[in-house]
């Protein structure tokens, strides 16, 4: 019988791919591929980053290559690196901790450092995230651009002035700024603040190397948390390298991100989403003709999936950095119902072709890199870890009906982990009677290949207990990919249903908007419908159903607990009281938008919830309204640094339960109400320490109240090495 610790530690030995590129010095019959990976280090409680070189060598007229992998090299304190267009130079951004953090720019050539420049006196931390992060070479290889935080003023008055930051994951980071390194003069220059106090990110060089094109994030009049939010006020801008000549490129379009310029320098594509409303939704792909400045739609918002192809629209945060395979075609990946698939998009005709259809690729594909001949992507399923794919583009028929032949370069498998993912099975459950066609669940079932394993598992019994697991957002979604948390639960003997309720991405814009104004009702009822449908299949124990979910998923779980039949529930950073959250979250607009209440980011309200009718609507949608009805054993897991759903939300719900328990005489299990808080982590609970220990405690808690081989007790297990504590 395996424990949560044993399973998680084994799965933690599997590295995940963060990026891969085909280097410019590759030959037609020998590709030089640089792969970037990360892995949890449970001894040091850190995520280790490393890189290695993979050589794919092809014999004449053969597609399957001979693959040679070099040793992995820990990248240590390197923040980011980028290879120049010729492949002769490499730029590395490095921050070194010590008594005082120091920042360096390194230029490498032929395997050694050519130039080492210190930038500590010029700026503060580098940005390496997908929102602001930048590290790009100019086409002529004389300059490098990156984004770093402007140094904080030491002026006796200014140093104490309040300046908002960008919220969740950006605590303390306030002024992303463009920085240019002249590789010839070895000068590092931070450009002046942009007009309107705009924050730049995702910068690229123009084709002639004389200017920058970047995404500008607007923060006037109010900062709104930016991570996971595609509906923010943004624009595309161009600026000269000396900081002059700032120009807005896209007219009255209020949302833009992820600019990608083709090799010829003639066309730039970018993404946008509808401003205000849901934080994530169906995206639109635009193109900008560089010569004329004309902006036109390539792929529009899709209200409903296409009847013939099933195409539901684009659901993309960022395009691959190298996305163009010709002057008119790009490669990307996008959610498509409960999958993620590879797409070919013609920027002239707007045609979208799926390259990895469901019949052959039921899991999740993520595009990493593309050029005129090759594609790099990763692929995984809920029971198979990530593999690195190489796709060879076959355009022999003049570019019509382009074909891609895939081969596996390498797998990120671990022999130690195989016993914890290979025995299980998965499917996508849909067509649920009486429900909308868009309702689906990613369903994992334990031990399909071993009839005796269930009875000897941690939860025991002839049939597994069922965990209903709604996602957060609510406008996000599950895709059929590898997940450590789900596999820990399945390995303990649980069946797990990851619910894509109405509002999930990948099903059309109408489906996104259908949840607005119905949160706490429609999403809750659909989770109940998934439970009832799976029970009707006869594969799970109907008397042992339990819950887990985070953020909006925790909000749904708290609502579901009105029903006393659930055996146990774990809520991670749950939303519990929407009106109380409006003044403390970094996404005040969310509290209004999900309840179909007006909120204009260009003119935010001058006071929080002055409208009593709106306050009442938010409160009635909140699970705090019926917390006194909860009798199911509950565990609340919180990140102390959560800016998105501050810990006060979970603490107040836990405290309300405590008060209710004290007032009434309840049987033992009904009084189980625990809470655990993790320092040094935020909304995602994604530090290694928080992820590992919250997983241990979540799993142990559900086992404690669903196993049938011994009576449930009030015992709570502290995870190994964690600072979280039960109260």
C-alpha cells in the first residue's frame, strides 16, 4: 500500500520541459536542439532548472533520427538565456544572491564568456515570466533587449511613496522597464519611463534592428492584477532604441499581447481578448502589415464550435516565441474541449488546420518551436508523462495540405515513477443526460489492470471512492495532461473526475459567457451531475464521494458542502465571500464580472460596493451564505502570500465553521474543521515546499475519511518538512 509521500516523491523525479529550440548551427541532416527542463528538488525545497543538447541525426531518405543526448547541466542562478540569430553568441541574464543581490549580463562565444557586464547599479530584478519577460537579440546581433525592474528611489521622500505593484506573482515588482545592451560598446541603458506610466513587456526588435516593438500594459487609473488575466487594457507600441518616437501601432484595439514578427519583417501577428468581463476567453488573432500599418483579423472570436471541424476558437495565453513556418503561416497550440492540440494557421486566408487530431492524439500537445522545416512540441496524457516531439514539415505539394510527421526525440520518464502512472486508465466523460453538451470531465480510474490492487490500496474496498475536482478560474479548464496531484489520488485508490463545467475554455465563447451571473449555481449543479452520472456507471462506490478544488474550484466545493453526503473535502485558497474580497484582492473586477455586474477598467468605481443591490447579489452567490449547514470533515489549505484570493477568505470560512460547531452539538466527524497555512507561497501553492506538503496533507485527509478498513479518526498528518500547521 503506497503513501502520498511515496507516490509524490516518485513522480517528482520526472522532469518537465519548459522550452526547446533548434539552434541556428543545425544542418539539414543533423539538428542541434537545446532543451530546457525543470525538476522538483524535495531535499532543498527548490525547483532545479537545467539544460542539455540533443542531436538528431538523419540518414538519407530516413525520417526516424538517431538521437544522441548530452549531459544535463544545472543552469543555477541563470534567469534566462537566448542564442543570437547566427548561433555564434549567447546572452545570459544572471542574478547572484549574497549579502546584496547582484545582476549580470553575460555574452558567450564559442563556449566561453566573451563579455561580463554588471547591471546591479542600473536596475533591480530581471523579469523572466511570460507577461513582461524579455530576452531578445537584434537581427544584426549588435544589441540585446530585456526587461528589468527600475531601481527604487533612495530619495528621503520618494522612497516611502506608495506605488502599487502588479499583484499575484509580482509582489514588490512595480516598474518593468526596457533595458538595451549594446554588444559593441558594452553599454547597458535603461530607457526612460513610458508615457502614462505604462509597463512594457514581450519586446522584440524590428526587422532593421533600429527599434523595439512591445506590449504595453496600462495601469492608469488603477493597477489590476495581471497574471492569468487576458482581458486587461494593453496595446502594441514601437519605440526607437534611444527611447524616443513612441508610437501606438493598433488604433482603437484595447487588448494586445504576444507580438511575433515573421522572418521577412513584413507581417506581425498578435493576440487579443475582449476587455472587461471574464479574465480568460476566446482569443482573436490579428495581423499588422508593417509597410502599410493596416491591422486586420486573421482568426476571429468563435461563438460556437464549427459544425464540420469542431474548431472552438483560440485559447492561448502566448504564442510560441518562434511561431512562423513561412511568411504567411504560423504554428501554435490551443485548448480544444478537454484537450490541447497543435494548430496550423494561414495568416492570409485565416484557415485553421488541426495537426494533431483526437483520433491519434487524445492528450495534450504544447508547441515550443517552429521554423520552415521543423516543429518541437511536448505531448502527455493523464497517465503518460511528457515526451519531446520532433515534427518534420512536408510541404512538397506546394504548400497545400501541409503534413507533419512526428517522432519522439525523448521521454521524460522515470523508472521509479512508472508503477504510479502505468496501472491507471483515463477517459473523457461527456454526453451527460440532462446537461449541456459542453459539460465534460477528465476521468481517471485506478488499477484497471489489477483487480486486487484496489482492495489493498490506501482506501480499500472493491470499488474506488470518487473525488470530484472542479478547476479554478472559473474561466480556465482541464486538459488531458499529466498531473502529479491527480496521480497521487489515483495511486491511493481514488477515482478522480476533473470537471470542465460551463464557463471552461475550449468550448466556444458562448460557453465562456454562459456562466456569467450563474456562479455558485450552474457550476455547482453540473459538478453534482458529473458525480451522479459516474456513480450510475457502476464503477465507483456511491457511499464514498469527496471533493477538492482550488480558487473558484474551492468556491464550488464550499457550495457543494450544503449536501451532507460528501465524506470529506479539501479547499485550496477558496473564494468564500465575494463582497468581502472586493477590497483586498488584486482582481476587484473579477468580483463584479462573474456576477454579471458592470465594471469598466478604464473608469473603475470610486468606492467599493456602494450599491446595496450589488452587494446582496455577490453575497447570495457566496458559499459563506450557508456555511452553518456544513457537516462534512474539511481541510482548508492557504498560501500566506496569496494576492489573488487572500487568506482572509479561507480563514473567515474556517472561523465561521468553528463558531457553528461550538454552538451546536455534533457527532465527531461533523466537527472536523482544519486549516493549514503555507508561508512563502501564493495563490497556486506552487513552491516546492507548499506543493509537496499540501499534496501530502490533502491526500492523507481524504484517505482518513473515506477508507473502509478502519474507523475514521480526527488525526491530521503533518507533511514532511513543511512549515504549514494544522489549527
